[in-house]
């Protein structure tokens, strides 16, 4: 079934206690996305200490899981 709302519409409706077309997705454990980099992932230390790798993990996670919103 195709989504009827885009991410912004869904997030705003959900935060306003209005009906949504599906449950909102939000990455509670963003560190899991570090495992998507280069197919084999990076260490936790690399992820937390290198802003470029942190950002790449965030982007790869968004592309893979299509989160509705995230806080980095």
C-alpha cells in the first residue's frame, strides 16, 4: 500500500495528535546506521569521533529505512 502522506505531513499530524496514514518511524538507535557504511560498517569509536562518518551513517540510514524524522 502506498503512503498517502509525505514525511512532513505525517510528522506534523502525528505531533498534533491527528490521524496518520501509517505509524511514524523514528530512529531511536541511530548508531545502528553506522553498520551500513561501506557494506561492512565502521566501529562505534569511528562513528562518534568523525563527523563526516557520522553524517554518512545518518544519510545511509535515511536512504535505507526512510525515516519520517530524526534528531542527530
